[in-house]
C-alpha cells in the first residue's frame, strides 16, 4: 500500500511539473490597458456587470488534455431557453498574452440576451506556435457541440467572436470550416468544428497586405518573418480562405486602420457571393475598446443585433 502511494505521488508531481512547463506572458491585462488608455481617454470606465439569475456560470471546464496540458473553457448559459445559439469567444493579446477571463464580461452580457457563451483557453505563442491555438479552439467547438445539451446550445447555430489577435483567429476559424489543415485528427469527436457566423473585433484579415503592419509579434507566432515564411503568412490569413462558403460576418472596428488590414478585400468577396456582412466602426476609439465603457455597451449591442439577425 505504501509503495502504491509513493508511485501515485511521483506520478502526480510529474504531471504537475509537465503541465506547467511553459511560460506565461501576463503583460496584456484589463488593468494595464486601462492604465495606458485612460491618459488619453480619461472618461473610460470598467463595466459594472450585475448578477443575473437567468445566467448559469460554469468555469474551467476541461475540453482537452494533451501530454499533461489541460485546456479549459468557461460557459455562461441562458437558462431560460433549452437551445440557445452558441458564441465561441477568443481573447486577444498578440497571440502571446491574455486569457479567457478577459472575455467574461462580454460573455455575461451577451448571454443575457438569449445566448450560451464560451470564452476559450488556447495555447499561446510562448507555449506553442501557429496553428496550435487555432486547432485548440476548433477542438473546443467540437466538445461544446458534442455536449450541446449540457450547455443549452443549438449545435447548428454557432458563432465565433474574437478580439484583436482573437479576432484574426475567429475570422480564420470561420473561413476554414472543414479545412483539414486546421483539424486535429487525434481529437476524438463525431461533431464538426464548423461555425455559422463570424464576429471579428479589430482583428486583421491579412498578415501580408498593403494595409497591414504586422511585425515581430505575428512573426513569433507564425514561426518566422514574412520573407522567411511567406506561405505561412498567407495561409494564416482569413482573406486567403474567404469564398462562397464563408459564413455571415460582422466587423466591429476601432478607428485605427491597421487593424482592418484585408477587411475591404474580404467584403468584396462576400458581396460577390451575396453573403451578409456588416461593418460597425466606433469613432475615435482605441484598440482594446471592448474592455471599457462607453464602447463595451456598443460592442454588446452590435454583436447581439448581428446574432439576432442571423440566428433568431
């Protein structure tokens, strides 16, 4: 019995060590962003989210475990309906920093409008390079669809929303439905990672583009600069995959042009294929506007208006 306990203790220690063998960049937070922005925008405030008895919160749900690395998501479920449209939510942070908790305020407010919302944890660039994080989110989508009944979600009404680098990922995920390059064959699920709508909140649509100024942060995630790895920069861009099969798309944009690189070209393709799309630009707004009032409420409003049109 003593030997068994020793073996179990050794295995537990090994598991804990293995699960923590990656660096975490904590530089991108709501507080650090607030401290930076309030100098120019002294009127901004952090949203005050009231408790809502109609919303059930489930935190840190495990959707995948790979070599000791456990990946989680949070669920904010509108209990009034048995089959809500689902919203997959991807945080920003330059593919390197940030975490799923940064999407919780948006998730709570959008869930209150009749949705089930899921902020996703995915592996960042200090831990794993592209396309690992994209594949992680697609695996989470499969898990949520497979367990749709537990989350009051309609698996045939799934949208993906991302902010900043998360917006880039959301657009890429939505434009690569059923693309085997971004599918994890080892992830056991009969459900697909297909999404039915895209919401890109200030995320670039093309890495290599006249409007783009992506540099070291993107290069670190993509495994090299654009002249070193041009094909990856192309394939990682949502614009490359936009076609007749792309789902309806909403672009929520700041007033900073570089975060919209490739958007207008993508819109042309969507329009040529008669796919619904809309641009909502928030005047005089900085990047990361979605964290703070008065822009937070606008982001919620634009998102729910679009989702209501597509799914309700």
